[in-house]
C-alpha cells in the first residue's frame, strides 16, 4: 500500500516537481499571538463558499429559471425532493453567513493592516471577492421569484438608474428590458450560476495562492513573534475544528429556522409594505434615504451613488494610499476609518431593523 | 349701416335655416337648443333641469327637451317666449306627480320607437309599474308613492350600469331608503322603516356595500324594480331560489314545505329573516335558545331529537375541520410545507358547505351522509398534518444526531491538536 | 511504559478521529445522495396531467379531476369534444359542475351558469372559467395550462 502511494508520488514528482510544494508547505509557519484568531476568518469564509458551490449545484438539478416555473420549482424542491428543504435552507443560510464572514475577514485584515506591502494584491483580490459576494447575494435573491425578492430587485436595480449617462443602460442591462420580468430572472440566474462563479474561481485561486505564497502577515510593531506553529498540520487542524463548529451552527440554523419561501411574485400587484433588501445592503439602502432630494443642484440619490462608488474604489486602493503602514509605521487614520466603517455599517443596519422599519 | 345689417340678416337667415335643415341629422343635433340656452340663464342650481339634463341619457341619445315637453327649440325665446312654448306647437306643462308614469310611457312603452335606440330594450316598465304597490296606490290618488322620477330622477337620468346612477345596483338601497327609511314620510302605510338598517347588517348588504360584489342582491332583486311589491308567502322560495337553487329545491322536497304552508309560514324567511339575513352560527341549529329550529320544535317534541342530531353531526364535523386547520397552521409555523394539506382542507370546506346546505332537506340521514364523507376526508387531512408534524420531529432528531456526530469529530480533533501540541513541547 | 500508554492514547484518538469524520461525512453525504435521487412526483406544477381515459366518459357529461393543487373540470360535450377548465367558480370559489340537462357548467352556490366554453352566461360569476388545454395522447386525455 505504502509503496503504491510512493510510486504515484514519485511519478507525479518527476513530472510536476511537487516535492518543492510539499516542502514549502511543510515549513510554512503561522505566528501565535493575541490576534491569531483572525487568521481563521478567511478559512471559514472559504468553507461557506464551498458549501454554496455544492448546495448550489444540487439546487440546479431541480430549479427552473423562468417566471412561470421558478417559484413552483423552489416550492417543489422544498416539499417533494428528499432533503430539499434542508439543501435550500442551507444554501440561503450559508449565503448570509458567507457574506457576514467576508465582512469580518475584511475588517480584521483592514484593522491589522495586513494589506500593506508586500500583500497589496491580496487585498485587491479580496475586495473584489467581497464585491462579487454581494453580487452573488443580489442575483441569488431574486431566483425564488417571491414577492419580497421581486420588489427588492425592482428597487435595487432602480437605484442604478440615477447614474448620469450610463444609468439607464445599466438598468436595462441588469433587467434585460425596461422592467423586472422573466427576462430579468433568466439573466440574473445566468450571472449567479455562470458569470460570477467563473470570476470567483479565477480571483479566488489568485487570492489563495498569494496567501499561501506569502504566508501570514504580522501586524505593524510586532517585530518578533515568540511562538509559531506549523501551518500543516497544527494550523490546518485548528482551521478544521473551526469548520466543524461552523457546520454545526449552520445545521442548527437551517433545521430550526428553515428559510421561508413567501408568496409568489405578482408583477401586477402593488408593492407590499416594508420592502427591504437583504441585510448586507441595508446600510446602503438606508444611507440613500438619508440624502435629501436635492443637494445644491445635484440629485440627492446621484450624490449618494457617487459617494458609494468613490468609497468602493477607495476601498480597493487602501494598500496604495496608506503610506505609513507601508513603512511599517502605525497608521491610526486607517484604523479610525476602519472602526468608523464598522460602526456605521453596524449601527445603520441595526437601526433599519429596529427603528426605521 | 345698422339698417344695411338688418337688411342683410333678413335675407340671409332664412337661407341659413334652409341650409341647416337640409344638412344631416347629426348636424342638426348640434344646432342651438334654445330651451337650454334660455333656461340656463335663470336656472343656477346643480339640480335644475337645464343643468342636470346635460348629463342625461336622453340628451346623449339625441332626445331633445321638446321631444318630451313639446314646444319649439328653434325659436329664440328671448325674442318670443310665448311662441317657443306655444301649446299649439305641442308644448305641455310639466306632468303632475300622478301623470309621470304615463308621460314616460309615451315613449318607453312604444317598442316601435324605442328599438331605434336599442333593439333589445325593455318596454314593459309601465305595465310592470301598474302591478306594483306603488302603481296601485298611485291609481287610488296617493301622490306620495314613488313614480318613475322618484328613483330615476327627472332630468339627470343615467343608465343603470353607470355607477353614478341612482339605480346602479350599489346605489339602490340608498335610493329606496329615501322614502322607506323616512318614518315621518311613511306614516300611515303600516310598514316598518328599518329595512335599510337591517339590510346593511345582512350578509347581502355586506357583500354588496362593503365587499363591492355587484352580484349580491339589492332591494330590487327580491322585490322587483318596476313591479316592486313584497313577495307573497308562497313565492319566497322562488325569490331566494334565484340565487340559492340548491337550498330552495331541498326545502321544496322536504317535509317542512307542507307544514310551513299549513301554518302560513313565509318559507325561507321563517328561519333566515327577510332584510336581516345573516350568517347562521352553530347556535342556530338544534333546539337551544338561539336556535331557529327551536322556534317550532320544543324539547321532546316531534323532530327535536333530529334537530339536535343534525346540529351535533355538523358541529362534530366542523370541529374536526377546525382541528385540521390548527394542526396545519402549527405545521406551517414550524416551517413545514402544507400546500397539499391546504388543498385538501379546501375540499373539506366544500363538504362542510354541502352539509350545511343539506340541512334544508331537514333529513338527518342526508346530513349524516355528507358529514360522514366529509369526516373521512378530514381524517385524511388530519393524518397529513400529523405526518407533517411528525416529519418535523424527525428533522429535529436528525439534527441532534448529526450534531452529535460533529461533536464526536470535534472532540477527536481537539484531542488530536492537544496531542500534537504536547509532542511539540516535549 | 509511558511511551506505550501514549501510543495507545494516540491510537484511540486516531480511531475516534477517523470514526467521527466518517460519521460527519455520512451525515453530509446521505442527504445529498437522497436529494439527487429523483422524487416520486417528478415535477413541481405538472405541465400536463391525465384527466382520464378516452372512452370512460359518455357524451354530454363532466368530471372533476385534480389539476396540480386545484380541482379541474373535464367535460365531454354532446358533439364529442373534450374541454377542460379550472373548476373554481369566479364568484366565490365554489367548485362548479357540469349539467347534462342544460348542457352547461353550473355553480350550485349561487346559481351561476357558464356555457361549454367556460363563459359566464348568467348569475353572479363575474368572469369566465380559466380555460385549460386538452390533448388526446394515445388513450389519455391530457390537460395542461394554456401558455
């Protein structure tokens, strides 16, 4: 048995030189100090992503991306298919948990300044992955074709319309027509299961390769780490323990709080009250509402969208703008920006759940 | 200059009139109507004839003032009022209250004339009116009773399909109530004046006035419109049977028909009331205080046992149905999918409806047959709901088992990590 | 001795680890495999259901069949044509029935009539019945939604 494996290994090694990779991994180390826990966040995000891929592919076996059949097919999955309720519920819960951990991962990296040289591109790919995750959420939300998602998508795509010159085109592009219809569903479905996964695969591969190649970053000022652990198996097993824990939580959520399906969307009925996007878009949705209708001569919504775009680009460029951390100096400005962003997103999201309604 | 002008007019106007007369009928309709022109100079109120008539169905059909009232609209009355309303030109004074039906009937009973407007139009209104309570009393010289214009208005007549019309189905209760709910006005007729009040409380009123179901009956659907009269005792089942044929037929074939006739009971309304027809409750059956059966069947008398049995049979079935719904709702709350259960529950509801309808056969056997079938169906539904709840428990157990597996694996992993750590520190 | 004890301890942990992960893996894989096996009823809203067999009905008759989650009405006209409708009355959702005496569709609740084309002809129904497509396939009378 053992000889077989070594034979295969040798066969592969001769051709692909994999011993180098193995040796590299065997020597890779992870620093141990009070912030080590944040190193696990990316891994948990990855777990949820893998779960999304698996459950997503499973749902594809029965799902139908048409206005006539979408709702019924999801209903069919939940009632007729064995464990359909579980798979669908897990897909929905895991999607939300993934976005949550994307945020946690991103903010921990931001506050620990792990993005600084030489890991700028890891950050850039990471932020792109975050945007794609949000796009996944947005496109996936419509697919069950229920009342809430239908109108939320209507409102969501409407917002793009305020962008000057290209706004109308973007709305048409997203909707596949003037209005949210079956064409929109088919289109967003295409984005959700083909375009976005393709993009994620490439960027995620680059992201993970970079992380592995460069190893874990240590925070500014932490010159010398007293303790370290091997990436394999020490860190890997701990990562796995975290995964098990996450799977347990996910199972409880999916089974005890099954994701609801709601009512089938009726494009001709008036919008029901309390139309809201998913929680991770709420802070943006609420911010839009804060803006007055007119700011000087500009449309309030336009200004808000412009600010979102600027912040979005700024977020990608953080490693290149933070000159202090580049020189291994503390950069409190970016810590303050990070903490402010966490507080803003957190408080506005909570407020729109409990106060604004 | 002035004289030239007049001279010019004198020659020109006759030509103009000849020209207008020879033009098409449509064209002639648009010519000056001197009645309206002149009357609107002194009539200002919304309800005055010259203003109301603008939206009148007669006006839009091309019927002129003179077609009813006579006179000559061609003549500018500001110049010669006497000539415009000259009796020689057919002008008549407005009809008196008791002359109105005949006045309208000149056209509305003439099919030869009326079919120009609508080949399917009715022309029997006047005839019907003569048979109505209103018509009969009018003939005796009672000028308080309704004539055509009391309901249709005189100059603002609108189609019954126009929602703004006083005779639009949803407006009818209010229209009738103008007289019939006025206690002062109705004094001396020895009939109640609370019909509208009761009707509004009734299931019919609720559907028509609140739900906007225009197929729900208004006053005229039971009493007739032009031939309005209270239905006689023996015609009640026919009147109700127009919309409730099943119940009506069951009643006719039942033993009750014979006895009701014997005792002069007004058929359906004996139990259901007339204007205040309400949904019956479970207390309406049996022989309790609020029961309608109990009106005749006192405890221990003939039929009282059956009445109680019918009540029990329906009540048990109904309770089982409610139980199914509670279970189904519980399953739904727990995140189970109950669409199929709800479908079957609908069928149970249909059976319950049938059973309640079957009460009108007053046969315990018939009622029991339906509640029996319904109960079978309901038991299936209950089983489905229970299965759904069981499935929920199974899911819980499955969750606990897999959590236990995860716990074992996690513990093992934890021990492994500790073990590796221990070896490293050594 | 100590070495021995450690070794057996390590073995135990390894077995526990192997066993635990096998269990977790099976509790993940089991639902996935079950999910992939086709369920009993193969479609959500059936495109077409069999409402009956040719020859089962006699001329001028009707019958109720289950169309998805709602009842449907199949009628066999005097002229020998099959027609199908959703069987819920457009007035208050009672179930309608075919009447051979008047060759029409009738709702017993409030005496509403529809003709054999499903058009509301008298009584309270505000709208025609929802029409369904009928296709005869071999011996089966297949009914489907009109798309």
